[in-house]
C-alpha cells in the first residue's frame, strides 16, 4: 500500500512537471531543406539545449498544419505559438510591411539586411500590435526570379500571361504594370497550377523553385532578382509577453542568433539550388542584359508611387537609402 502511494505521488509529480513545460508549436509552409525549414529546426535544437526541461518546440513544415492565412488565426487562438509567413502576407494587419514587396527596391540581400537592422525596419516589427501580433525578428530567403513557358527577356514578353502570386496587392500591381494577369494562389497549389496551365508563370526564390520542383513545369527562368521573399517570425503578443522574462529573453536571443545563421545559409542555398535547377536540364535559366533589366525596372517601378500613401514615404525612402552601405 505504501509502495502504491509513493508511485502515485511520483506520477503526479512528473505530470505536474510536464504541465509546467512550455510547448511552442512552430508552423510553416516550406520544405525542411530551405532557409526557413533549416532555421526552424535549428531553433528547436538550441531551445531544447539551452532551455532543457523548460521549453519544447514542435515544428510543422510544408503547410502540414496551416497555410499562411490560417496560421494567423491559429496564433490568436493559441493553436500554434510561432509562424514565419513571408513579408508579403501581412497586408490585412499592416500596410507598412508591403515595403518589402516593392519591385527593384532592394539592390541585393545586403541592402535588405541593413534596412531590417535599422531603426525603421525594427519599428516595423511592432506594426501589427493592435491585432495582437508581435514580430520577433526577420529571416531571409532571397531574391525572386521570374519564370514562364515562354522566354521572358523584356516586360512585353509577359503581356497577357497569367502569373501565380502570393497574397500581395503590391505584387499584383507589379504584374499589372507589365500587362500580365496576376492570380493569388496558396503556395501549396503552385506546382499543380503551373502543371495544368491554370497559370503560365510565377515568381519565387531559388530555394522554393528547387524544393517544390517548379523548374519541372516551367520552360524558362529569367534571373531578374526583382524583389525578395523574406520572413517575419511572428507570435501572439499576449502569449509572448506573458512568458517568464528569463525564458522570453533567451528565446529572443536564440531567434536572432538563428536568424544570423539562416541569413548566411540562405545565400549559399540560393547559389546551390540555382545550380541544381540549371543542372537538371529540365528548364533554361536566362541571364538578362543590363538593358533588358532596366526595362523591367522602368516598367515596374511606378508601383512605388502607387503604394506610397499606404506604406509611408519615409519607410520607402529609408529602404532605398539602405542600398548604399553605411
Ligand atoms: C510563397 O507563397 O511563394 C512563399 O511565401 C513561400 C514561402 O514561405 O517562402
């Protein structure tokens, strides 16, 4: 009898300790072997090393749990605690983050780095506070490339073609500016849409193009580097601010540390995945001349003005300034 009582007490104690462990569910939509996928796994590893017995992390990649729209609701409901949608997907909650979608705004990923680390970029992290969301940090994926089944060398080549786009009005306007027809579609639907001809083309980064095999169903890629796909690590503000301070601070430190690794890795992955696409022999990667690129820029840049009131002139100017290294 005494033995039984001790056993029951031990069981109760362990259940009690399990209850105290904070569980963080991290949901995202890309493959594991991409910058975001690798970053999520590294985050789990470091958290479970440094906050052992206090925090556990569960990762759900490939939109297994939610797509990028649903995950925002899930954050508020407490069904997941972390998500990392691309910066193109927050328009419902703030118009300011649309700055990241403006075509040809950032000359390369280093300019994006400077802007995100600077005062304006940091302020944007809290731009969704009134909806209950908190941006914790940014992670890179990389520069976007255009593709279609016809060679896209100059803007008129895109005229009349249907392009899959993310849920972004800026990207919509960008394609309308070249006479194309943009279609907002979930990431999980892109391969099929390209394969069945629902759309003729798309834009994405090398890691997404490679990991989701878009190159199998597109005849030509044009290296335009005309925009970026980057991520906001986002959480439920109330949940985050309610965490014990020591744990919250450590988690934030880890996210930033992992972000540095992801950003470094993202450039290597982009290079490697670009080469894999070329070596596959399934598609043709076109390099554009300076004159051809200038034509895309001229055609798409009016979009900046179109969204200036929504985003804020000062935000666009700050981003543009960061093209020059300080
Ligand atoms: C897309 O929808 O194409 C991207 O946002 C996917 C991603 O998360 O990189």
